[in-house]
């Protein structure tokens, strides 16, 4: 039955099969005209004579039956020959066989017809979301913060004067559709005590591509080809910026990596110098069916993107559904004691109203053993105070979102299922969503439910 997938909507194969058949028919008619129907007439006359000798009369139905049988035989020969040609080509370029090719074509066609999603954030939280969404659509743009100044990214940033590649690398790997070995290579971190110690190979690769091409956006585009990335990854700005935080006691802490270490309540964060946005990032926000903020560190991954000139205004102007994914646990030194509404309030205070339409909060209870382990690190479950969120003019959506492992974090499939169900429902009447093939739309939702 898997062969029926060749006939599924959106495969763009049926039209060419039909055209091929019409071409054969036209060629057959042309040949008959060239030979002035002579040989066709002789064949028909021979059939008449055989029938007459056998039955003593003429039966025109017999010639019709023979003609129909010839048509069936011709189609069968066409199909067999076409299949053999395809197999001969595939055996060279794709040893896995034609079934694998059919699956790839079907998957690519389906993903290309998915909704347009722009995701804004940084850190590991953003990577988790991208891993889930890429199974539904390849029309994804990850807009990533460039405020990171710690670890390998910080060293590359200081040594080469380029934007930090760490969060960008994580997003590329999350969206990659490539061999596991390539993913391990990009995530490999050098050990030892030399100058390469602590550096990630992927960071060095992106840095090298940036120096060779002279443009960070182009470097990410070319790196995406190496990893066979579904969608694209862009920085919110190509300028090197510094994140600063004004604390509750009036002191100022400089550096994204240093802010959580201060262990003080954050009053506000800001960037220096003022940064111009990447035009393709703003374009992605304007063209999206949905813009998703987070999940990720509130003050050091999400809000820094909104402080880049033009990003907050683009969010206010876009017709996309704007969804904020609230963190599952508080982050020590950054959001101690924060409820879900306090996360939302911090975003609105920094970027203004009209930035968020919906907030997705976790309603799943964290296992007591995990709560105790996280409490030792100063982290606690974020309270889903939906009534307070509604008072801020933002709608709240509660869902079970966490994975059942030794870590408390968003489950990629649960999260993507919730988000994509919201997008399909909320944007069902938009012009773009009306153009989506109904069968593929239902198939996407079904797959997400099955996987969860």
C-alpha cells in the first residue's frame, strides 16, 4: 500500500504521469496517421477473419475487447519500463532503494506545505522546540540572540570580533536532517588544556565560514547546507552587543554570563550599543503564520532579541499569532520566585504591549523526587497563575508539556503538538492556511498525536 503515496496530494507526480500518458497516446495516433492506418486496418481485418471462421459471423465487440487489452498491455509495459529506468538511476544515487526515495519526496512535499513559523529566543530551550516543530513543517526561521559572552562562544567573540556562534550552532543541529555522526561532530567539544580546550567544533566551523564569506548570515546559510537543515537560522542582529542588567539594589552587571551569577533580583536588562536588526529576521516575523517566543532564559535569551531595534515593532505589526512559551522551572539568579505571569510582565515591560497574544504554561505536576533535586539547586516549578496572566491582557493555555526523565524540561513532541494545534486552529481562516492541502493538514496533526 505504500506505493499509493505516489498518488498522495502535493507529491507533484500525478500531473507528469498524466502528461507522459498523453504523450504516448499522441505518438501512437501520429504513427497511425504516418502509415495511413494501413497496419492497424490489417490487424483489425485479421481479427475479423479469425472470429468469422470460428463463429460464422462478425462480432465487433471482439475487436473492441482486443483493443482494450492492447491498451492495458501498453500501459503495463510503460509502467514496467519507467520503473526500471527509475530503479537504474536510484541504484546509483540512492542505494537504499525507491521506497526510501518515495518517503523522502513525500516528507519534503508535506513539510514544505506546512505553516510558516518564526521562533525567537536562544539557549537549549529553543533547540528543544525546534526539534519538535521540524517534524511538521520546514518553513521555520529561528531568530537567535547574539548576547552570549560565555564559554567557547565568548572566546570566539572576543578573539575574532564576530557574533557568538553557540546558540546559532545549537539551533542548526536541532533543525538538522543529517547523519548522527555529523551532529556529534558539530557538538563535539575539545578536551585537554590547550588553546582549543572547551571549544566546540561547530563554533569553530561557523566562525571559519564567517571569516571566509565575510558575512554571518551567509555563513549560517552555507552551514545549513552541510547539516541539511530544515528551515533556516538567523541572528537577530549581526552586531556584537553587550547585555547589561540593572539590579534591584541599583547596581549594574555587565555580560550575559555574569548576570545570573550576581544572585540579585533583576530590575531590567538592556543592550549596548544599540543594535540594528537583520532584515531577514524582520521579514520572517512579518511573513509568519505564528511567532513563538521561547522557551529559554527570560532575561538572557528571550528579552535581548526584543531589545534589538525594530524587532518589538515588527511583532506588534505582524498578523501572525504570537505565542510565548513559559519556562517549566525558575532559573536561579534570574527568575527566582517567578510565576508565569511575572515572566509575561517582564517581557511586556521591556518590549511594550501587543507582543504576546497567548501564553502556554505547563500544567503537569513535576515528580516530587525531581522537585527535591532541583530545589537543591534553587530551582522550582513555575506556578501557572493563569488569572494573573489574563489580567495582563494575554490569553493563557495550560497543557502537559514536560518530559518524564531525570531532567525537568519541555518534551519536544508534547510542546510541538500543543503549539501546532493552536496555530492550525487560530489561523484556520487566514489566506495561507486556506491554501494548505486538507489531507496533509490532517496528516500533520495525526502524526503529532501519534508520536505523543
